[in-house]
C-alpha cells in the first residue's frame, strides 16, 4: 500500500471540475467534442471513466507534489524527494512517457514472476497512467495488452510492446489511455529461452531496435558446466547475443540472422537512443568464472569480474561475447577461459569493441537514461542514469546493485566514477538477494515536467523523483 496521503476529496473534485471545464471550453472553441459522453472504444462513457477525457494534462491546475515521508522507501541525494506515483502495478519493467505526460508501463510476463496467465492480475499487460492534477501521483489508469514482456516505446499514434516472441504496436491516439483497435504485429519469431527480455528502442527515423539476449552464460558445450569448453565458433551468435534492426512501420517482418545490427552483446536489457540519435546499451556481463573455472580464478576474482559495460553501438560492431570479457583491473578485454584464456591473455579480443564506462560485476543494468529535462540541476544533463536490478552471484562478497546511479560523461566517455543516486530499494543489506529484496529497479524515464520515473518489478511500485532544492 502506498505511503502517500490521498488528496482531500473536495479539493480533488474541484481540481477535476476545473480541468473538465477548461477542456470543455477549449473543445467548444475548436468545434470539437472532447467532453462528449458517448461511449469510447471500450464501451464506457466519459461520465463513468476519467480516462475517457482527452489527456490534456499539461493544462490542468498544478498541485505542489507532497513527497512521501520516506520517499517511498528509497534514499536520495540532498535536495531530491520522491512520490509513489503508482503502487502494486505488478512486475513493472520498462516505461515510456507521452508528450502530454501520460505514462505507459510494460508488465513482466507471467512465467517470469508467478502471475496469472494473462501476465497481470486485473487483466492487461500494459498499464497506462495519468496524473490529472500533477501532484506526482497517478489518479487514473487503464490496462490493455495480451502478453507481458519488458520493452515498450512510443511513436505518434502508437504504443510498441514486447510480447515475448513478437513485437507489436497498438493504435493509441494522443491523449488516450487505451487503443482504438487491435494490435499490429511488427516482428514475429524472436528467440525465447535464456535471456528472453526483448527491450526495444525507436530512433524516431523509422528504425526499431530489438535486444536479443544470449541463450547461455558463455556458449559452453554444457551451459554453466564445470570446465566445459566453449563452442568455437559460437553458432549462437547467428541468432542471439546482439541487437537486431527492423522497420518500425512495416507489419509482418520475421526474425532472421539477416537483420542483425551488432553482435557480441550478451544481454542488452538496458538500451536507449541518445539525444543525438546514437544507440547505447549497458550489457549484462557473464557469470561464474570461479564456479566453472576454479583452477584459474578465485571466488573473490569471480565476484568482481567481469565489469558491467556501457557503450554506444554502431552497425556491424562486435563487442566480444562469448570469447571475451572486460577486466576493470587491467582496463581491457581479455580472453574467456572457455576459449583458452587464463585471465591475462588478450588474443582475438584485441579486435573487439570495449566499453566507455564500467560498473561493478553482476549488478545487472536494466535501463539507461540520457536525462533531457530541465527540472533537475544542469549537471545531470551531462551524463546518464542507469538502473541496476541487483546481483545474485557476488559471493563471498556482499551482493550489490539494487540502485540507480548517475555516470557523468564527457566527449562520449565516462568522466570519473559513477555516483549513487537512488538507493535502498532492497530494504537493507540483509535483503540484498533477488528473492528477498523489497524492490528491484528496472525502468527509467524522464517525466514531461522533468522529474524521473523509476519502476520496480518485485512489487510493482513506480516512483517519481523530483528536485526541490531543499536540503
């Protein structure tokens, strides 16, 4: 249950009446029917559903956000606070924000989180949220969608969604929270199993990028097997462990090796388009160096290797998986033990692309956000935010991640160490395990007013982080 206090009912009703009156006057002036009480596409009337009203949220009277007393259970730097924008959404993964401020959140597939077969209790695997009075808390929501996933993206008139082996798009008009018709299938036949989260990104120029994660940990003959050698060449790379490219507006495309855009990326759940149009990803590094190769690595080395990597991605580039991993202590890619490496050899890895910034091993990056808003201090426009889901295999060291960090950037590279930004999601050091953490951050997005949204797929909480300047 949200720790936020509800707005006083009379005040909230007054705000809504003012918003509806403004919408009605605007509609009359333009000859429209925004407040018409006829049935919408779901068969409901405007009087029965707030979401039937056109979504001109930007014109609604603003209410000063009342941040949660404990920031919804997370810790933020001085001058920041958070509201619980929405609670108990289900397995909230990635999210996207419309120009009017509406928020669309993808909910995780049922088989990955134990929900019902629809992928979300209450029906629908995409939840659309609206904050009508801009108090930092969603007061209207709708659900639609047929299968859960991770990736979601918006284009004018469309909501794109990852639905397991397919990428679909729903026709959703500006200011609406529900589709006006059936989904259109854009890509079919995407590989499932292993790393099956298909994050997506639209470049605004007609291209749809899709993450296709690896099936295995390191392309061994026996996956995660003790001293099992790697398959060479790794045939998995033909259809996995890379980024694929498709036409965003073309229905009926089928997955094949021909659409591979870049390769050697073990799992790019964290994928985005930078403000200059460049594709960026943060990669999940490999696991179990000590567990599978105890004759070459100590448990302590395995806890800290390899680094999680951030890099821009261009067509045809190869980032080295499974043949290579990045050792931050040596600041280079080195040959994996499955392919004859001993932790020092470089070999074929000299020809692969390395990162521009690195992060602790096994933290599991889930989202990358280039901040473009104006609400936060200006320095945050010179870097990236990354959400880390949290580790499971850093023993004997403490588990890590379970936080959002800020990485300053300069000239396309990391400029110094990353900074913890939002922490405490797990609920304490004793809960730094996937099955015990109260919350696990996944999605990041810039709000229309410049705040930052963070999603959680453990309990379905969504935070809105804002800057107040108050110390």
